C-alpha cells in the first residue's frame, strides 16, 4: 500500500463517517493542531523524563489520538469510530497529575517565562501548542464539540505547565520569573 492516495490533491480531505471537507476548514485546523500538540509532546518526551512523568505523557499522547479521531469525524457519526471517547475520568486523571506535579513545586509567586531546563522548555512549547489546539477546537463551526473535549484540552495545558515546573525542580533549575517592566 502506498502512503499517498492522491484523493487530497484537490485541497479536500475525508472525514471519518464519510464526507469531504476543505483542508482549510476549522475542523481540519483543530484536529491538525491536536496532532501537532501530540508531536510536540513526543519531542518533549525525547528529552528523557523520569518514568512517572513519561508514563503521564505517553497516556496523554494516546488520548490525543482519540481526541483527534473524534474531531476528524463527521459530527453525529462518532459511533463509527468504534472506540471509547474521552470522558470525565480522563479529565480527572489529568487533574490528579496536575496536583501531583504542583505539589513538588514551590508555590507560584510570579508569572514564569518558558524555559529553565531543556525538559521544561519543551513542555512549555507543548503547552502553547495545546492552547492553540483548544482555540482551534473552539472555532469549529460545522457541528457541536462535546464539552469533555474542550475541558480536556484546557486541563492539558495546565498539566503541561505543572510538569514543566516539576521538570525544573528535578533538574535543580529555577523557574524563570517574569519581571514586568518598570518594577
């Protein structure tokens, strides 16, 4: 089987459940940005985290494939995916991971700039792409998006922020504080 199908040469792509849309549609932008988030998390994982954080990130990558598949589906035909969609339990899992990562860090007293250790910098980059995925998902205008999808993406960026701060703690590197001008 060849990797290229030539079916998208006209600027359209197929959705799960049938139908074609323009590659520039809000739906394609949303699931494409979810895919980009997944790839950036893969780059972050390549910087080598401890096994606990790596397991959290691996599960997030699996979740993002599921979430992307849902977004790449014709609205109302998600049952054609034959898989369990993200649910409240997945959001709660992220919240527990956020709380655990945050507990390892000193309380925040200022905004922090992306950076510190290479692992933290990579996670901050993933966080910003996850926020873009959330905004892109909110822009979908051809059908409703389940609330769980939006909540998951919102929590994901919080998780990536908390894990970035934890990565700095483990590396023995301070967070980079933001010092507003004129202070």
